[in-house]
C-alpha cells in the first residue's frame, strides 16, 4: 500500500473519530456551561405582595398542566431609569414558557418574553450582575461581560454606570438597597400554583375560564412588532387595523404614510389618526380606562390602545394594545382579582392586574396615563 493511500485512510479514520466524538463533547460543554451560573440577588421587600398578585394573575393559560412553579427571581438593575425590578421564571413542568416582571412595590405583569432566561442558560459558570443600559440587557461577572437583546430603544446618553468596574457596579447596586446582596441560580421554587384552563371560541372573541375566572380576548393572531425602532405607536395602530380590517400592515406602514422617522416615535393623537384613516371610531382620554369600559370594548370585539409614561427624564413613552380581560366571579369588584391582557409591540404578550399602579414591561416601570377606546 502506498504512503499516499495510507495517509488517506488515516485521514478518513481520524475524521470519523472526530464526527463521532465532537457532538458528545459539545453537549457536555453545553451542559456544564449551564451549571454554576448565579445572579446577584436583591431581596424584594414586597415579595409577599408580588406573590399574592401573581397568584391572581397566573390563574389559567396553563391548560396542559396541573400546576406551575414560580422560581426565585432574577434581579435586574435598569441604569436608564435608576431602578431595580425582578424577573420571576414561571415553569410548566420542565419548561419555562413565561416570566413575571415585578417592580419593588409588588406590581406584576405576566409575559411570554423568556429571552433573558434563554440567554442566562448559555452563560459560562460565574456570579453575574444583570443590568440594562441604553435599553440593552447585560450580564457581567468579574471576568466576563456579555450583551443580550435590546428590550427598548433608548436615545439618551449612555449611563456612566456602564463604564464602572464590575466591583463598582455591584457596590452601586448594594448602595441602593438596605439588605445585603446574595446570589441565586434561580432554580429554587418559591411558590407552586394549581391551574386549569378550558377554552372555547365564540365569534371573534375567545371566551373561556382561567382556573374558574371567566376570560374574554379578542382573537388577534397578527400581533405587529415595532422592531428595533420607536414604532410602538404605529405597531399598536397596525395591530388593531389588521384585526378589524383584515389587512397585513407592518409597523413601518403608518410611519411611511405620514412621513414620520422610524426613530422619532409619535403620539397617541397620531395613533388615533391612523385608526380613523381606516374608518375606525375611537375616543382619546387622558387617563387609563376603567374596568367597565375595558369589558365593554372587549365584549364588543374592539381592542384598545394603552399609552404608557416611563418617566425617564419625563420623555420615555410606550404604547401597547389591550385585547382581553379576566376576573374572579366571587371578587369581581376587587381590582386585585381582575386582569388585563395586552400586546407589547417589543414582541410579547403580557397581562397585569387591574390594581397595578405601575406596569413593568420591556425592562421599564411604566404608568398607564392615556387611552384610546
């Protein structure tokens, strides 16, 4: 056998070994990289209130499971708003399909935005601080800094917090709270909730029971996202128009139609103009709409627009589409037993209690201050 042929066989032999062994080694590395990942933990002083509100909020929407588990939260410092909030992973069996975001006062929202959970699972072992700067998530340890996804568009100057050393950042967060910081791998179950769900469709509004709570939702299937632009106003209008008129508009449609820059954002008045241009009748008010009006809108198959004030330098606003509600039959007069479903055009469905003073979504604690209904 020639030397060239021997070398050829040797190459094939080594290649086969590589093909067989490499996936196995890669899986081991991936598995090991999920271990020993801990995040800096800030005690939620109002966790009892947060959990009570979650129990009402989490009723239903989990029809394939007997119970769900709330895990220990991920503490996030938002340098843009100089505030801390908490992300509680919600597990159905072995899968995390939802999270609850809570502010420090116990106000909560339910979201299917699990991107941060997926990103944390890919980190190398270490102790990490999770924070947001200029609308982007970061995970930083003593020797690693990793950026994640953009949760909102922020045109403000970059925070000086970003340029601090890791130890300085930890000290900065420590100085914001009275309790010492700890570490958590977010695997500990802190509450288990029994759930059931039965769903049936009635005309365009989906009606059902979320763990005994009657629920009603507009049957929207084309939720419009704003992308990496300040187009929440246009995405809200497009979501409603697509649903009511059967169109397939994108978030850029109305910005192009009215010659508005994708990065400038716009007002609730402009959203109203967009809806009216398609013959839809809406009323603008400078407050959140009350429970009876929410019920009236949804029962009449009419999504509504929610305008939020983020109070970052008094200029950050956001818009969402309200598309459903649910309530406890025995406590329907209590806002703690009523919830509202909304679409955040950053890309996920959320729900929050009617009693919520603030709505923490996309990493910002907002106040609902204006509406279209």
